[in-house]
C-alpha cells in the first residue's frame, strides 16, 4: 500500500476561517431562481413561492453568505424593476443569458429567502450599463433607515427595517469580452473607486469587493488586477477572483490535479495585492473574495434562449467532479489567512449543488456533500500541515501529491478535522502525527467514493453517491493510521480537549 503522512500541530496556524468562506451564489440565470429556489405552484411552495424542498437542502449546507443577483446578469440589470407590486413590474430581455426576465423575483424576495435560509446576502451592483447613481440609490434602499426617497420606497414595500447588507461587489467580470459594457482596467478602476466613495458616504460600515480578473487564463491577468488596485486600494476591502475547473484531455489524473492551478491563481492574486501594497506604502493588507468557484462539466440539458426558468448548465456531477470540488475547497481553506469570502457557483440547477425538476423533486449533486462537511467542520483555525505524500506526473502537471489534505481545529468545540482527497487508484495508508494535541479521541472517518468515477445522483436514485461512515482509522497516543480508499474524499474527525 502507498504511504503518506502529515504532522498536525495546533501551533502551525494559517488563520481563522472566515464564516463567509462557506457561501454560495444565486444568479438570475437559467433555472437557478425560476423553477429553482422560486416556483409558485410547486407542491412544496410556501406563501412566498419559495420551494421548501430546496430551502431545506440549502439549510443543510449551513450557508453563511449568498451572492446575488449575478454574475453577468448584473451588468444589464435594473434593480428597480424587481421591487414593488409584482403586477407592475416590467418584463425585460436579459442579454447576459438571452432569457426573458419577468422580475417576479427581485431584491425583496431574495432578502426574504436568505432570511429563511439563515444566510447573509452579498449584493452586486451594476457597473456595466449603470454606475454610481444606481449604486448609491440601491444602498440607500437597502441600508438607510428612513426619511429619504429610496429608504421610504423600501418602507412602502412593507420592509420597515433596513437590511443592513454588509458586503457589496462593485460589478462583475468587467474584464471579459462576454460582459455587457466591458471596460478597460483604467475605466473600471476609476468607476469602482468613485462608486465605492459614494456608497460609503451612504453607509460607512459596508465592505466592498473590487472586480479582479475573471480567470487566470485571461490575457490581461494579473495586469488588470494591478491596475484596478492602483485605483481602488484605499477604497475597497477585497479583490475578487473566479475559477471554474473543467476536465481536460478526458484524463482523470490530470483533472484531479487541476485544483493546483486554482491554488496558483490564489498565490498570484495575493502576490499582486502585496505588490500594490508595497507601491502604496500602506500597512493595509488586501483580502480576497473568491466569489465564484466550482467544477464545470458539459451540461445534461440543452439550453433554449428567450425562456424563463429554462435550465442552463444543468448538470449531474460525477463522483470524480466531487473529488476535484473537494480539492478546490481545501485550497481555499489553506489560504484562509487571505481569503475572507468564497461563493460556490451556483447553488441550484446551474453547475449546482442542488438539482431540481420543474414541478418535481429536488436532490443533492455529489458536490453537495464535501461542501456540507467543510461548512460543518471547517470553521476554526486552519492548520498548516507538514505533509509527505507520494506524487505523480501527467502531461500537464508534475509533482501532483496523491494525498491532498487540510486540517481545521476548533478549540472552543474541541474538534480537530482532517480533510483528505486520495487522487490515486490505490489505497493509501495516511499517518497523522497529532501528538501536539495531547489527549485526543477518534470520532469518525467519513468516506465518499464509488466504484465508478462517473456515478451520479438522479431523481430516481438520489443517494447513489454519498458519504458513508466507517472509514478505517485507528488512533494510538496521538498518532493515527488512516486508510484512504482509492479515489476518495475523506473527513477524519477527532475530539480534542476544550
Ligand atoms: O456561471 C456563472 C457565470 O460565470 C457568472 O454569471 C459569471 O460571472 C461567470 O462567468
């Protein structure tokens, strides 16, 4: 059997994982909103038209934040179209996804939905077709108490208390050719800076996210990020990054290694932020908002434009996607000293964690489980592991560690959790040296694997891919021996003294 080992010490602290790392994303895209979270007439719909089956699954994920309303959608959106009496709301063309937007779900519905889920909203303003004026009006509507045009408009819609939305994204992917009203880095940087100032004058307590490059492969990366930060550094709190991992060369070994690129992107963005910090001669450290990340796979359902609620990138993820997804999550945990916000993209029906059928069932994609487990056990201090793992090479990557792992220690709860992906086709004996923790006891070893890497969950068979208890781990005097099954996702939990 292959062998790997990690030293896990409570003194090797990366940082406290921010609650906002456990976030997701709801965009007016395909059937995320319509026929996803919102389907009046569905058998489980509540008085607001929210599907309670979907609400129940979203609650299981223990989401801290949910980003809204896009995405590319935001760059052509008028938020005013989505508030007030539904019968008076206009039907619009959404050019981002070429769909019909009925506006029967808007800002106030989203805020009600997030309250039911128990999550905080992250709001994105339109810096594509609109700008400073729209942004200042929107924040006045959301966060100003009363006695002004937009705060009173909100109150006239039955929302007496301000929402107090804390985190605001200054637009979305404005470096992208696909974006409505794409901008140069200088144009965007100036606009973001001036918008940030106006928004803070309405509510000084907010946190702002500037748009970083929409991918590492963009020709303007990381120059876009540097230029934007030169304009905005003093005025924003976070720089965004996005990353989607799609299988390359139909090769599993390469696919499983691809989160290494995501991790490299994180390092590159940190380096760019720190470079600008030096240029600015400031002590302020820029934090990152990984406000879109996920795996991607060819959709199972074809998209038809100019519909409402037509599935877009509706995909049943495979077992192997869940392994890549798990590794992506681990790379976020390993940088929790700099990443404050992370939103899996998207929650429902577009490369989703939750799948629905119109008028039918809702169920969990395999990626649901690693997210749920990291959201449950990944809150605490992320620890820097010292790991020795066997490695492999592919045509695209070298020195890929077969065991990809991260650990989080929650001192208050007395919980130590090691998360590990076995990227290999053989079992690995994984030794953990945790003697630094003094007395520990073994709680459980949860494993998600399947004989077929292309196994999926369907509405007829929704539990084909799911984690099971009973992974092999023994603990003796602070040293554990764990067996990581081939191609598996593992959550190994210990109880530590509080
Ligand atoms: O799949 C979601 C889309 O991907 C978002 O709208 C956009 O920001 C990204 O390109």
